[in-house]
C-alpha cells in the first residue's frame, strides 16, 4: 500500500517527538559529567567524518566547496566542543551566600531544529552539541535540497551519542523532506523550543507556531574601511570572508563602504588581490541573475564561485577572480546589490565623508540585515566607539573577516552557527546561541530578613478627637 507523503511525514514527526520526549526524561537525570561524555563522543566522531560529510553536502546542494565545508564541519565539532567543555549547564550553577540565592540549570526539554541547505552538516553537529550539553533531546528538520547529507550527519551524531550513553531517540531527524513534517514537528506538544536557522519564511513560521523560538534574521553586513585602517589587511580580511565557502555564511560582508578620498586606493589594492570591479553593463547582467522577479534570491547563484557567476551572467573575468564587485549608492528593494547575496558578490559604496558613511550603513541595515553583523576596519578607537553606539547590529566586528569573526572562529564571540539578531532584527536573542540559551534557570531564594511587624491598631476615639480639634482651629 502506498501512503500519502504528507501524512507519512506528519506521522514520522509525531513518532520522533514521542521518542525524543522519552529520551529527554532520561537525559534530564544525567549528571554534567555524563552529558559531557556524550558531547565529547559526538564531536570526536563528527570531526573524523568532516571531509566525507563536506563532500556529500557539496555534491547534493551544489553550494560552496569541499575545503571550506570541511573547515565548517571541524569548527562545528572541534571548536564548539572546546568552547563548551568546561561550561556548567545542569544542576547548581551558582551559589550566592550574600544574597542567599542558588541558580539551578534546567533543560528546556525537546528541541525542534530547522537545518539550512547552506550549512547542513555543520549545523546538525553544532545544534546537537549545544542541545545535548544542556540535557535536551533534539529533532532535526533538514532542508529538502540537503536531505541526504543531513540524514548522514544526523546518523553519525546519533550513533556517537548512543555509544556514550545517550538514550535512543535523543537525536532524531525527519527523513521524508516534506513541509508537512516540519509543520507537525513545530506544532508537536512534546516540543518546548524551536531553534530555527533558515530562510525568512521558515523563521517566521517558527515564531508563529505558538512555541518559544530562537530564530535568526537575514545577514546583510556592510564593511567600512576607514582611512586609519591598513587597507591591504582590510581587503584581505574581506576577501577571505566573502570567498569562504563561496559566500554562504550569513555573517559575511555584503558591501564595502569607503570615503571618497580612499576610493582609488581601495580599488587599486582590491583589483590586485582578486576583486573584480564590474562595468555598469556587467553589473546589470549579473543583477538580473541574482534575484527572481518575486524578489527571492535565485538558488542557482547561491554558493557558486565568482568565475562561475560571471559565466552564468554572460561575461568573462580573469581566472584568479574571487569576488565580483558592483558600484552602488542606494539601498532598497529595487537595488539588488544592496541586499544579502549568498555568493561572492559585493556592493561598493563611496561616500563623501564619515557622517555620510554612518548614514549609509544604517540605511543599508534598515533595508535588510538589522541586528545581524557589521564590520569596521579602523585603528581610531573614537571612530569605533561612535559607530558601535549607533549601528543597529548584534555583532560589531573590528579588523577581522566578518564571516569567521561573526561565528566566533577568530574573535572572542561564542562559536556558533545560529546568530541571533535581537529585537531590532525580529529575533528573541542577540546572542551567538550557546547551551546557556537552551536551559531555564530555577532560582532558590531564602528570606533575607524578618518581615516588619504588623502596625498597632489605631485608636478610633483618639482620631475623632484630633480631627475635631483640627477643624476647630481651621474654623
């Protein structure tokens, strides 16, 4: 008998959630040491499979390249594991004798996790680590375009977790790639939190589910090169970031902004390093390829090399071109270069002065990318301070590649592949999401002093007498 795919997907989601709830009740009784052993096992096994899974992801999705996807997988396993190794997430987290207060970490329960097609395997490892570290079970919903590689990644982390003592069902993954299954997962009564990484439609669905959700907004980060910066260092940072996995990291730069006095120096240096400044005609050809008439990003350009993009658009570039650049001055829905482009393509804004730069940065982010990421290359602390107080982002990065700095690879930020955008970006958190975002805090509080004594009863006759005397004097 052939079953309807949507019905089968809904039943699968229900079954996985029931299993996950049973498993989470066991996880909730585990000690920190037991949870840490599970985390170590997952990270070790996943790191060993980093290359294999990267290759699967590139083959299936056509996004990015194996070398950088391998680096993402190792980041999601080795770097995240190191960051959370000594983190305390369950049991008594803090005792404050002076305030007579204890704080106890409590898992949230079963987590529904949405997986994007741009970072499928690395996201599964990262989310599994932060969920299990905090005593939660997790059920993944892969993107249909990355179903096979996501299932392979989920199988690896689930087997590793179970080998280290996690109960079966602690890590589940929808297998049918149907939207109906994702809808059922987010609505399941067993699910207590949704961890949404993906397109804006999926994030909106998570927030509309009636469940607590941690979602992320679009990235559209500008990079400002100030005249105090080392221009070549700044451009090398941007080049490394924007070409990493062919621009699929949401924190990567989407535009370069400079003052007019620095324009020629930046163009000359950038051209030498592998940036290609398109002519007006070439930029027009590529613009027609970047977005569909509906305004949605064309998936055919996502995660493709700069040379491939130029070829698709119908013009040629030098073989060593790594990033395509288009001159732009405005931001808005009719200006494709002012929006997030998940490929190695940048807008180039040239402004008269620093005040105009600040206004343009805010304009670009207000159009798209509020709350996400901004990069500045500058050695003037007062300029950095001024911009940091006004630019509406959660990650303000200084003298670093935005893609790698934003996820915490080369900055002091928590290493994460889910980057909150705060209230200004429509997100419930502005954090790089860690295990501490996946627990609740139970507070145990002692009384600090005896309550005040009950006031003595008021003598009604005395009040009446005093009132009469006051009235007599007034009258």
